[in-house]
């Protein structure tokens, strides 16, 4: 099976019992399955060392890189239940292992500890290039790189721009993606007791595109530590939020055949209630359910339809090697080719609209790029941690309770007024405001809807501006009735 959480930490030495206890505390509290420790400062790490520090679950499941004197050293250890590590590699500045649980594609994990010397840093980057040649397939590389590639990775202007450029070039050449860190801007701080400390982002996690495809819901967070000047990083590979998925109107739905028919059928299936607001709410819910069902049956099978079409096309090619195709087979082959092109175009459109990248053309074949942007947006929209007084909240239930309590206190409660203001006694001048009592016109509502952004974040019901624009002929009657109901209630004429 795959790990749930990976610990990446420069521990600044494991010879101290205090440091070992700190590692064990994080492993137990965060349910760590894989441990990647840098700067162990140990020339030899024995089985007894691992058992005493990590526990019996890590027995005989580790590789280490010896320290160079009193500096350096790497340890990778994993729980027995993860299955087989069928390949490994130990280099000058990194340790690599390949996890092959028998379920899904095997993948590589490389733990690094970058050198301090500039010339050695150049050799270190070349070493990682060589490692990548050997570690083919899904790859994740993590640790203390001792390198930065952006100005904002450091809180002062003392920068080695030549080395920053080399690191950026390595990132581009390796085609790896940075996994964003939630909760911290920097991962290392100097131990200066006077003045402003130096803060740097030295510890990172990168991954290849196929690794990200395998673990699309990974989430990188920081943890607290008073035993090292580096903060521990915890990478969750399956950090999905619990609960029922919320309906979200997909921007590509109106381009699909049957969309308008599905909305109209769902909309007209709900009879009018006494209250127009209740009618509108029920019809929106019915439309959401019908669109989800319609999407699963039609859009959800695009990939399988495409694979089936390609297989039939391939079989016809094989037949053509031994005999001429019949007229009916030629007709089928041509139509399948057109169908495959249409399905491929639809997949690209779906990926583009989900990613919300507006600066590429719809026909561009950058489906992987679109999927990566969509995953990046999803990670950015996660509240990984909340701080309440002295507590750090990471669980979904405790974060939800804290948010509810915060806004309940912010809104407050309604108190009874003991005094009123007599506006007539103030002798204030009056104004003609009869125009404000005029009914809201359909044209006004339609002009407002047309000005809405089509694909920005949806409202609480999950529908975006695009839905109201495209489906206006179907929904306008009930929407206007709901608006008039609200307006009538405000003006005192009628309402629910």
C-alpha cells in the first residue's frame, strides 16, 4: 500500500536523545509512514538506532548515507506494511528508494541534503541529474537543498544569483513541480539572538508530472519544533477533506449535447409552490442533481469511449495488413477517426475550462498543463491549518467548529432596543423616493446577469454566472417571481 504521510526534516543531529525523542513524537502524533531525515551527523545507523527512535514498525526497513565527520548524513525509513522497496541508490548527497506495493505504478523517493560549498552545489545538481536518469517513472525529491531560486525565498538581499539561476535551470530541465508549502514562508532561521534573524526557504519537495498524477491530493504542511533550526515538513499523500462533495457547475457542460434538454426537464419537473423562493430553491436543486447524473453518464465516459474508438481503429488497421477493407469497414474507420478527434478535443476543452487558464487557445494540446493548473488551484483553496489562541488546528472537524464559533461571535446577538429615534421630530428635509418603489424589471435583471463573470467562483448553490446566462430562457420566469416576492415583502405588498 502507499504511505499516508511522509516526514521531511533536517534534524541537525540524531546523537542526542532529545532529538530522537522529538522525531518519535512527530512520527507518532502525525502517523508518519516514511521518514526522510537529513543531517543525521551519524557515520553508522544501526537497526537498534532505528528501533529505539521510530519503533518496531520500521524494523529493518531503512537506508542511510553516512555523515562526513560531524556534518551531513541521511536516513530514509518506512513502515513494514508499505510493502516492498525493490530498488535503492545511495549517492554523495542523496538516498533514493523505489516503493513497489504491487498496487499501482512503482515510484521513486529521493531524500537530499545539499552541500554548503558553491562548487559542491554545482556537482550536487549534476548528481541529481544522474539520479533522475536512473530513477525513471514517477519521482519525488525532497529534503534540505541548501539552495534557493527566487528572491522571496530569503528575507534579505544577500543572494547568490548565479547559483539561483543554476537551481532554476535544474528545475526546468528536470520538469519537476514544486509542491506548495502551507503555513510557512521560510523553513530555516538563523540562531542569532540579536537583530533580525536570517530566514530562508531551504527545505523543499519537488515531484514529476506522473508522480503528481498518482498522488493528486497531496498536501505539504509544516510542523513545530524547538530542537532544530529547520522546521519539519509533513507531506500528506491522501489528505482529502471529508464530507459529501459539493455540487459545482462545470463550465464545459453547455458545450455538450443534451445540456439544455437536461436543465429544462429538471426545471419543469418541479411544480410551483406557494412561495416563489421555495420554488426556485427546489428547481435549482433538481437541476443540480440532473446535471450531475447527466454528466456521469455522458461526460464521465469520454475517456473510455476514446479508448474503445482507438482500439476499433487499431483492429481495422491490423485487418488492412492482410486484406483490403470493405466499403463498410472504410466508412466505419473514417467515422471512428472523426469521433476520436471530437472526443480528444472535448477532453482538452474540459481540462482547459477546469484549469481556468485563459491565455491559451482552446485547441492547444496542453492537457497535462491544464490538469496541473487545476490541481494547483485545488491545493491553494485548502485551509490547511488554523491558529486559535495557543492551539494549532489541523483536523477538519475542529477547523469547522472554530470557524463557526469565530463568525458567531463576530455577528453577535440581537439585543432589544430601549430607545428609538423619532425622525419626524428632527425636521429633516424630505426627498421624492418613489422611484425606489418601482418594480424590478426583467431587463434590469438580465443586464445584471450579463455583467456577471462567467466562470468565477460559484455561489453557495454551486452555479456560476455561465449557468444563468446560458439557461436564462428556461429559468427567467421563476427567478423573476422570486425577486418580485422578495421585493414585495420589503415594500409590504406581498411575499412568501
